[in-house]
C-alpha cells in the first residue's frame, strides 16, 4: 500500500538526493507520474491540494492514488514507494479528514500565522497524525507569491533561530522553508533578474546561506522546498507559439535544485512545470489538428509530455532514480 515519508526521507538524506512531490488533479497527471516513477524506480510523493480536492473530489483522488500502487505493480515495479500527501493543509479539520481517509502524509501550513499559533496548530496535527502513522510536514517562513490563498509580495526567509524550537515543540517530521522559491510560473519579476550575454533573464540565486544555517541547527532533519518548478522555456515557447500568452514566465534554475537535492532537502515540490507541459501539448495538437475533438487525441500527447518531464526531473535534477 501507500507508505509515509519517514524511511523515504531518511534514505534520501543519506543518499544525497531528493524525492519528487508532484501535484495531481486528474487521471492523466497521475498516470504520467506513476509511469515515470515506476520506470525510473523512483520513490514519489503524490500531492493533493485543497484546490485539487475541490476540482476532482477528495474521494476520487484517494481511490485513484490507492489504485496507483496496483498500477505501479502492473508496470513491473515490485515494491512501489508511493506517498499520498495533502499539500498546504490550512486547518486541523482538513488534515484530519485526509488522515481519516487513507492519506499517508499531510502538510499543515501555518506559515502565515503568528509563530505561536503555527506551533500550536502544527502540534495538534502531529499528535493526531502520529497515532495513525501518518507523517506531517510543517512550514516556517513565507514564500513570495500566492500561498494558501494568502499573497505576499516578498519572501520572508525562514529564521534559522526558530527551527529547533519549532521542530521540537511540534514534533513535525519535515520542515518546509523559505529560501527564495515561490509558487507559480512567475517566480521573479524581470526587475529582480539580471541578463546574460544573450539577453536572457537570469534569476537571483536561492538563499543557500539560510538553508545552511537551518541544516546546522537541525542536522539530518528532512527539509522541503516548495515552489520549485523551473518553468522550462521550451514549453513556454510552445504555449506562446500556439496562441498562449505567458510573457516573462520564469522559474528556479535546475542547477540550483540539483545542488539543493544533494543536501538535507529531501522533498522538492513541482506542480507548475506539469501544468506547462500539459498545456503546451494540448495547444499544439489543437492548433495543428483543428478537426480533432476526441479528448484522448490531445490528452494522450499531454500525458506523454508530462511523463517525459517527470522522468527528466527524477533523473537529471533530483537524482531519485533507482532508489526504490
Ligand atoms: O501550492 C500550490 C500548488 O501548486 C497547488 O496549486 O492550489 O492551484 O491546486 P492549487
Ligand atoms: P510550483 O508552482 O513551483 O510548481 O510549486 C508547487 C508547490 O510548491 C506545491 O506545493
Ligand atoms: Na537531499
Ligand atoms: Zn507549495
């Protein structure tokens, strides 16, 4: 069945790689994630956001994820290492609902709350979750952009002075931190970037000094990075070529994620890149074959494109291939 993150993260930290956490909202995304993980023998975290629950229905998503374990076995993956995780839980109630309904891991995101309230809420979720062997991700620091329907125009980096107290008092199993990543396909404004010789935008580097300080305070503790899509330029170009409009979309350079994956960062969240891969493929088919109206004819290529992207992340960025 589904597993929690405990052993998975311990192995990732020792092995110097990160486990991919991919969001899913529909069957094609799920199939592509599981196929990529099965073929690359990579541990994988299937993430469901509140938005995904509203879109696809919590019950259906749960059974789809449980079915994914059987699906993975049918693809020849003997011992599938698959986590079903709630992404950005914003209340005890939503976490409890997931814990009561087969999730193996949850995130309680109290990062926008005053510190003591974040501690209390995270602790409450941990106490309940741990009775059922469900692991809990907490968060300290605020990402720029929209998170939990709360929008912030600047990063509030995680304060390394708080992490020992937070981890100890809450009992959380992993900690999401803010070091300059953000959600969505517009992670930096052109003004925040520099330009290289070819005139291409180069984003500012992540705050690895903050990550180092956190790791020094909590040696061997599992760290999570949200907002880690790289916004592949070829997908953005395809979208724009076939009628889309994503000017100046920009993400986290893969080189920086590769570096992070080698550290105690053992979960890297990627959602936007999958959305871009799906949209690029759908737009291309619909533009090139205007007579097509069988959804399988555009969702099939979309699924293939996402699978390619997931494999690329696993093999070339996170290094989790061959670890499960
Ligand atoms: O944290 C954001 C994830 O990409 C989920 O996005 O809330 O639109 O499903 P969503
Ligand atoms: P991206 O928007 O960078 O894909 O981040 C996804 C995420 O953090 C989900 O929690
Ligand atoms: Na790592
Ligand atoms: Zn996130």
